[in-house]
């Protein structure tokens, strides 16, 4: 299998994973930069559940379709402008997971409350603008909010975007971030809404869990989620 064929397979699978894991339903999309080019793979405008390696589009960073048939997802600008701004990023996930959305609307920043949350310590940006990212200007603003040290942005009333060195890591990061937000919400509810009762990890504690998005962990998580997301 060629490198591009393998990447197509991974992108399609990543899309199916975010739907199967409940991060998305009819909406949401995962992309990957094609190495050595100013282009990326993105599904057509359908639920990520239906992503298929053979129908992925190739787009450039100006939003043009370079190859493939069909209409791209309307929030293509998320992907195009992050890849343009962040040369080290080769995988982007955009989804609308409910727990992350809830956090944005109760004035609670994301906090590290369990081990898989460790890598996110001070690496989650808040993007405060509501609405879909359907223009180049909005894509640029999101890319700017998602600065070099961030793994993810939580988008108010909307969802999340993760940006990582490869598509598998970006996918696992999205899964871990939603898991973290879900736990944080449950802890907050169990504590009667008193955020001060949550024993969020300190910087030093989070540092000890910084390896939770390392290649070994990502490989194991990907293997599992791939297995439960086959068509
Ligand atoms: Zn969206």
C-alpha cells in the first residue's frame, strides 16, 4: 500500500472513529496533511460515519479542491488555515462533543482531572466566537487562537478542534479531551457545583502524565477504537 493510500485509510477510519465514539453524529470531520505538499485530505459533506478512503477530497490551504468529486465539509477552513499556520501539524479533528460544549457555557475552563488529561495542561485554548467556521477569516482566527503550544481549542457553544503531528494522535487527543470534560462535569455535579472541591492536577502532577499522547499510548488507543469503528 502506498503512503497516500495508507493515509487515506487512516483519515477515513479516524472519521468513523469520532462518530462511533460519540464525539460527532451527522457532523464533524477529520483531515490529514499530505506530507510535503500544501494539500490535505478531507471527507465530503456527509456524516463522518460515511467517510471512505476512495472518496476523500484533496484540498489546498486556500480552500480549493485539487482532486476528488463532491462538496467538502463547509467548515473546511478550520483545516485549511490551521495547516497553513502550523507547519508541524499534520492531523486535525473537528467535532461537536457534548461535554466539551457544556464546559464552554458554564464558565469553567478545561482542567486536568484524570490521567489521560495530563497532556492537556495549559494546552487547551478557548475560542469564544460562536457559530460555524465557514470563512477563511474565521479559520485564520481559530488558527491564531490555537497557538503553537496548544493541542486543542474548545469552541464556545460549538465543539472542539485538535491539531497534532499526525491524524492518529489528533483523533486520540479528541477522544481523551472529551473523556476529560465528561469526567470534569460529573465531578462538578457530584460536588454540588463547587469547582473548588475538584482536586484538579497540579502542573507537576500533569507533567508526570504528559506521555499520555505518546506514540505507544496512541497506537494502543487507535487499535481499540479502530476495532469498534469498522463499517
Ligand atoms: Zn463545527
